[in-house]
């Protein structure tokens, strides 16, 4: 009760209210696009999560996200003895709350079955989750697609459903792909990741995604400084808006980030890397060496390795200028593999320092 | 759904399950007692809080508490469009969960009225909160007392109800005191504190209390390192058990701690301080000075000032040994006031370094 | 010996050597200028400091400085039983070392007398410190000026020489000013500051300066997160070079920063503030309020207060976007005083959010 | 000059001087012994280090050490153009300084040769380093031994002298062992470690040692929280004194710690582990499980693994209580290997939770 009363009092007295604060993440835009930081898979008390939907918005503000989706399980509601069984309740409760906080809220739900196939699937950008809950899982997909849904296959290598941890496309997934109904697959989920997803997404032209799938508290799961941030999908959108986010996702313009790992299609990974990094002109030289500086202006640390006879690692710490001394005999540009940027199941991004 | 399935799989395979971790707080026991770290006032989605009751238990484990009470508002349930109106739901949901985690859960509720008097009152150690919800606030108190309740007057100087921030005992509070129905008053609430409460508690023989009154997330409100911890009531109990906690609270054996401030009755503050601190024998001397070490073996920093002609502050940082050089002419014991230990509205604890 | 040998081995094998890392400070440039972060007053074992000169360069790299001066006492060398008495030794030892690390090293020394007047004075941009050591302090100044020195009056309110802590210009200082030989005064020194210095600098057209005056370790004195950084002088230079730094200092283009406090002349403080801050268009409105975001893209927190009938503080945390809800009746621009930006002894910078 | 004057002023005015603070490390004593935290190998400007000797004492206070030795290279003094060539200067400069700060200072030096054998050797507990500097390395050892020295073989697998990183005892080392002149070998040096050293120490009854071998700043090398602390030798001494430290070292009563790794002889590792850990009685049970708590009351995290058919790891975080749920069918005591406690080259300590 305290909060509500405070609010009224303040409104009478003051004309300016400061409401809260959003962290700035140092993550560059791509040319022609803004980089939206997104986590589109999480839970609340309306399925098996442990928080009220507004907490998910508060966490997004604190973590500097641009967009979230609350995607409670459609058919699994173990708390319904105490909580109303309404799959659209998170949306109703948070829509206005998110708008006031400048967080783009995506209406979503999670359609799940206990076995793989088909596993779990998020339906995003829907209008009414309650209309998606059908007996057959295909019926669920169909109802979601009729609302214009973006379908994301969640944790495809989840060990409870794929004991070997390796994702596999089954018939039902191929049918979805053929109909153009599957739009994305999670590469990062919670603290796991599935390298093979990169090949699937490249082959079938799907968006690569990262989600926390959080049930409890983000801050307790992803403790700093061990974790830099929760898993994030970077979406390269034409502007910072709900509709531009949607357009960009359907177009598959994403990269994913978690801890020290960045992953996605080379067409996005490469320009993103070069937006994070800048190389100075030589600032000094002595008899044997030339000195240059490499600036990593982002929150993401990069590890570059040159695979020559005497391999040598360059570690570009986040938000830091790294000084490099190059032999006067060295041939420019210096060629490296970025060991923390995956552009294929077993393929690192090749980069140059020029 | 994920969590539950994981659990079953693990149970089949392994005989040992590691469940989680409780922080060790460095806070001494008193002779004959164990110091129980308690926060007995907080909220969940069952009134106007934003978390599921189990989160409150998880937060207690993380923060190293021994006991908590979830005390949702009895008569103020703004989320009941979505959440069942059952004042005992937090207890039902968390009882077993807390036992598994070795957290003492106290059954409680908050009885509130919009104006002061009487303000808000926590009823702790009750059996059935639903039986306490009466039309008259006195009826509520009576029903709680019939269940053996410990009544704590919450945030008595809360500015929404006492614009000057200064607590005042009204007739209804005196009536409660006369009947022996009022047992405690909050000195710390959330981030505020009310020095006058110490005088009220000493005069009427009540327990001095500290609570977070948390509605959102503890970790977002009390960010480290700015905040060492949430507000805590130290209860000096005969053992670490629910019943011993209850006995100690009714006997008024408490101290309260928040940030750098400790407060309570001198009979507890003084021995507690001497349990935190030890003074070494001189370990070295030169022509003019004798060197001693003062060890502060606790998480609480202490600030000592000697009020002589040339006042001088000794700052005993938490978990640290402070080296002191004393003039050979100095007279022992060195006498100080502990500026961060309140034993009265305007009275600091006097201490000696011997 | 270990280091040297390692170095040789690596040189044989590898063509690229990574040498170390410089922190990025988020501090904006002014239009037409780059902001050089400087600390131009510190000590080593060549007077009464406790580190070798190269440590000062390493600390500068770690802290993200652009320029430092090592300014050992010219006439006070208590360690000379063990260390050669050569006031230019720090320069000789660190010149190349600083160049390799892209730190601008300024050749300097500190000319001191035990009493005030004249107190202590740094001579910067000198050629040969040994030639500055004369019997009379005026002779020292003269010798320094003949080398083109920039003279900075250090800690003018240092309590050992000015027990009341308030700086005062004496005859000798006025004589220096008249001759155009005094160029700057320290506003921040170590952990102290002297508000009156702002008036002196404005009146006599001197540069406002901040220095650590460090004798021990920077990291032990200015512990994070309590301290954001050491005291820094921001010098607005035409480029990042030794000569541009010198030009800018003689022109008096500086601001100073320590902890949450920024100080200097309004002509620099105002544009600097507006380079740190940006205000969004309204991103949302409801019946009563308009919502805007204020981005503080710098490492410096700002505290704005509007001095109306109901004063209200806006706290713009460093590297954070603050959400503000404004009444629909509010008149733009919103007018504030920046309580942590001093532009006079008792004068805060006035700013607008438009 | 500032410091000295401050000191005098304070002495006149005040009778109590607070000098500084020593961190408390949570590391248990063994029965009958106190655990002295030692780092007995580090450098200053008197060989190729970068700090004045007093900094080494300050760092020891800050890090909560009990004893240090400053062991500058006897025959390698690259800074002697500027610094007096006196191998006993560190001792002369720091002896009184350390006493005032209650740090046990051990008089030492490092006797080195550019090749292996013999590599580098610390001579500790000597009287006069200058008398140890002989043409032949054996002459150096002899001179040190005549002064009662404790000889420690430093970084025996240092890659500059042993490219494969594996230590090997050469004839000269065997000769030292036969004469009883070699007393210890470094297991940890700087950030490296050499598992084979454990076998050497067990076979020849030598003390296992850990040292920082620091040349620059401890705080820059061992950044928290990545590093918990610098490498430390735990010496189990009869009391906290110089002579008791010496007796314990000659008796070989040590363990070594760095990051998450503890190493040494089983006779010390086993009781040390059991002093860190305590196991509670079952505090709760349900149909299938019994719940116990394991308290790790130390700064050292422990990782236990039971090597059964379904291996399962118990991670006992530092200063934390870990809750364990055991199947009712489980057989006590639970048997584990402590994966972070080495008692042989490839041998982990076996422990039981009872």
C-alpha cells in the first residue's frame, strides 16, 4: 500500500518525476541499423516462474535491454491453485508498465510438449495467447501463425529431451520450415549453447537467437562479474520500435551474445566486429618495432589468434585500448581468427587488423 | 516445466543432490545465545509485492539469514484480479521450501490502516491469517493475539502517515502496551530509521526491530557494496530454532543493524560490541609510542571517537585489524564513544579499549 | 632478470607483441578539441615517493590517462643515502618507456619551501631540472621560466602551511602573476580541494588544476568503487600531443574532476556538460505525464536540483539513461543547478534540459 | 615532504595514532600451531623491481600476510646507475617499518645464475647479504649457509631455463640435498606451478613453497576478483614470531595456496581441510532425502568429486554453507577426492564428509 500513496502525494507536489534508470551497454550499431538488445524468452508466476511480470520489465531496464517477451507456458501452469490461468495476463499486466519505461514488450507464449520432437516453441508477436492453446501441437502452431506469429524453436539440444545435447531437426520441424512457419532457433538458452544451430540457421535461413529462459531472478543466475550479462539477441532494426524489431527478426538480422561468446551469420558478425574495434596509426617506433593501438570500444572481449607457426593470441579486453608492438618485418594487415566469434558449428570469424 | 523434469532425472541417477548455498555473515553470538539474523517483514504477489513467496526464501539463503516472515497485507490485495485472495498462501507455499533450505519461516501477516493511528502492525507467529481479518483494526489485533501473536508496530514514522517523520505513541498504542499486546517497534524500515523508537522500546520494554519491508527485489534495493546488507534484526536465542526465536523475541533480546548503524538496548549492544572486537597486547614499542592491534572480526564497521580536547577518530573497518600507536603517556583503557552504535535517541554506546 | 630474458626470447619467435592495456574513460571531447586526461603532480623514489618512475607510467596506462608529469621535490631528497640525487632521473628513466605506451610524459619538478608563502610550486615543460635548484626560491622560478616552464601553485590551502585550509595569495604570488610567471593553481590535491581557487583562477586568468600528488600507490589511495578515479585535469587540446597539451595549458583550457565533483570556468564546464548529456524526445505519454529519457554518456555522475518551491533532485548516474516523467503542465526547458559542478567558490553551473 | 611534517604535527596534538589496517584472511590454524601467511620472494628497486621496500610491507599489510622476505638479486642490479648497490638496503630500510606494522620481515636475498642448473635460489634468515656474493655459485650457497640460511630453490620449471616447464634435480641440487643445505622448493611462482615439486619435496623432505616473485605491483598482477590472493605459503608455526617461523620452515611444516589450488604434504593438507570444513547433523528429512549442511569457513573454495559410477561434484564455495540433500539409501561417510588439493604430482587429497 505504501507505494501507491507515495505516488499520489508526489504527483500533487512536483511536476517532474524521476522514475528509474537504464544501463548503457557499449554495443555498436550496424550501418543503417540500430542494435536492439533483446531477451525474448522468460517466465513469471503465470506458468512456472517465480516473479510478477513487472519484475521482468524492471530487470530489462536495469540490464539495458531494448526489448523482452514474457513467454509463459501455454499448457503448463503448476501454480494455478493460487494464480489465475490466463496466458495473456503477463501482457495485460506489463504492457503499460513497459511503455512508461521505454521497453519494447513483445506479446508471446511458449508452446511445449514433454518430448522431442517437437520440444518447445516460442510464438512471438501474437495477439491472443489463449486462442493458441489447442489439443494438437500443430494446432497451436497454426493458431499462432494465423495471428502473425514469429516461431522460435527453444533449447533444441536440451538434455532432458535430447540426452546427448545435440539438436536434430525432426519431420515436424522440416514441415514447419517448408511452410515458412519456423523463423528462428535458440543458439544460447539459459547457460547452454548448441553450435550446430548455426548450420541449421544458415541452411534454412532462420534467425539465430539467445534467451535467458529465466524462471527465477536474472541477477542471481547471471552474477557479475563472472557473467557480463544475460544471453542477448542483438537485432539489427531500422529503428528502435516494436514494428522495426518485428521486421528485423522476420528478416533474420541477428547476432547472439553470452559471456565471452558471440555467434551468428558472418554477414552480421563481420561488420559488427569492425564496429567494435578500431586500429590506430603507428604512434611510435624504435629500431625493431612499430607500436599501434587497438581500441575495443565495446562490452565484449575479443580473443584473436594467428594460426602461424608460432601462434600468438591478442586479447582485446572490453572497453580497453590494447597496445601492440609489431616487428618492422611484419606484413600488414595482420590476419587472425576471432576465437570467441562463431560463424559456423566449428568455424571462427576471420578478421584483419589493418 | 524444465525444472521439474530435471529434478526427477537426477534423483534416479545420483544419491547426493547439492541444492544451494547460504552466505556466512561474520556476526558474533552472545554468551549463552546464538545470534539469529532475521528480516520479519516483507511482501509477495499475495498483497502488493512482486515476487512469489519462494523467492523470499531464496533471497534469505543468499543473504545468510536465519529467519524470515512473509507478511502480506491482510486487507490490501490489489492483485486479486489475477492472484487468489488467501492471506495464508505464502505460508502454504513456502513452509516446506524453507525447511529444505534450513530457513526458519515465521507465519505472519500485516494488519494495516490508511491513517496513523494506528498505522501498520505485523502479527507474527500466528496460526491462520485469514481469521485475523476483521472490520475493526482492534478486532484484527485481538484475533491475532488469540493465536499467540507477537505484534510489531511497523515504520512508526513513515512520512505518508507522519509527515514529520517522527513516531508518536497514540492512545491505541498505549492501550496495546497496557494489555501486553504490543511487543516490538521497527527502528529500521526499508531505508529509513526512527531514533525515538529506542526510547519507546526502553520505556515500555519492547523489542527493537529492523525490516526490509521489501516489495520488489532485495538485491536491487540494497545494492552492494553501497549497502553491506539489508536491514536485519539480530535475535539472541537459546538455539537456532523456530521456538527459541519466538521465546527470544517475546523476551525482547534484539539488536538491529543496517549499513554502518547498529542500534538497541545497551545490555545487548555492549556485549555484542566486545564480541566483535579484540585488542592485542602491545606488539612493539619505540621511544615514544606503544603499538597495539584492534581486531574487528565482524561484518560491521565501527567508528570510535574520543571526546577529549583533541578528538580523534578510530575507524575499525569490518573484518580488519587496525594498528594503533599510542603515546607512552597515554592512560589505559582508552575511552571512546561508538558513533555508529545508538543506545538511545541521541546516545552512543561508550566503549573501552583495554 | 626474468623479464629481460623473456623479452629476448619472445622477440626471436614472434612478430607481434602485446604489451598492455589502457582503460577507456567515457569523457567527451569539446568541439574542436580533444580532452586529454592529465595528472601532472606525483612523486617517486627520487624524492620522497615510494615507487620507481616506470610505475607512474603503468598506473597512467591502467587508469586511462593521456599525460602525466613526475615532479619530484627539487630540494628535498630524503632517500639519497640509497638513491642518486638527480632531479632529472625520473625523466631519463621514463621517457622512452612512456613513448612505447603512448603516454605523454611532461618533464617537471616541484620547487618547495617549508612555509607559506610561497609554499610549493610545480615547474612543468622544463628541459633540465638540475638547473632550477637555486638558493632563493625566486631564483628557482626564474631558472624554470627561462626554460619555458608552466608554473602551477600546488595545494595552496594545505593545512600544514595554511592551518585554516583557505588559500591566500601573498606578495610573492602577486609578483609572479604580474610577471606572467604563474599559470595555474591546484583546485584538487590528493583528496582535498579549495573552492576559492576558482575565483583566483577566474580573476587572474589561470588554469584550474587537479593532481594526485601521489607518493605511494594510486590504487591503494583511490580504491574503487569508493573512488571513481584519481583527481584529473581535463585539458582541451587541439590534438593528442605533447605540444598541443602545452599550448592548451598555457591557454588555460582546463576542467578538473575528482569523485563526483567537476570544477572550472563556466566557458568549459557548460559545453562539457552538454557533451555528456543528451535529452530524448518524449517517447510516451499518458493522461497526465510526458516521459523523456536523459542519457548521461560519461563516467561522471551529475546531480541536478531545481530550486523552485518544491525542489526536486534529478540524479543522472554515470553511463546510464534516466527516465523522467514530466507533468503535462510543465514548462520547457527544465531549469536546474548542477550541484556537483562548481564554476565559482559558491556557484553551481546552471543547466537546462530541453 | 608533506608526510613528514604531518606526522610531527599530529604527534604534538594527539596521543593516539591510527596507522593502518590489515585484512583478516579466513584461514584456520592447525592444532598446536598458528598458520602464518607468507610470501618470501619479491623484488624492489635494489635489483630489478619497481618499488621501494616499504611498499612491499604496505602490500603485505593490505593483503593480510604475517611474513615477507624481500629477496633482491644479489648479482643482478640493473638500476645501479641510479640506486646504490647494497644487497642489504631493503632490510635496512624496512626493518623498523615492518616492526611498527606487525609484519615479520625475513632477511633474504636471491642467488641466481643465468642457466639451469643451478637456476635461482633464495637464501632466507641470513645476517648479511653482501657477504654472500661470491664468484662461484657454490661459494654463495656456502656463505649463506654459514649465516644459518634456509635455501629455497625458486621456479624450478621456469620456461626461460627449462623450456618444457618441468623441473629436474641436477647434480648440484643433489649435492645441496645431501649436505642438508636445500630446504625448500617453490611449487607456485608468480602465476605458474610445478606439480612434480610435490614429489621432490616428499622424497627429500623439503618444504613446499609459494611466492609471488613480484617485481611490479601485487595489486596489478593479482587483480580481484579473478585472483583471490597472491600465492601464499602457509607455515604452521608454534607462535606468530620470527623465530617460530624459522623453526617451522626448517621443519618443513607448510602448505601452499594460489587461486583455487592448495598443495602440500598430506599430513598438513588433511587436517587443514578438516579445519576449514564442518558438516552439520541432518536438519531436515522428507520421504526420500536427508538434508545436511557443509560449512566452508575459509577463503578457499573446495571442489569435491565422488568417483563412482555417476560422479557428482560438490562445490564448497568460500565462506559459505552448502546444503546437500542425500538419498536415504546413501552410505556414510560420503567419500570424495578434493580436486583442488594436490598431495602429489597427480594425486588429490581423499576426504570424507561424516
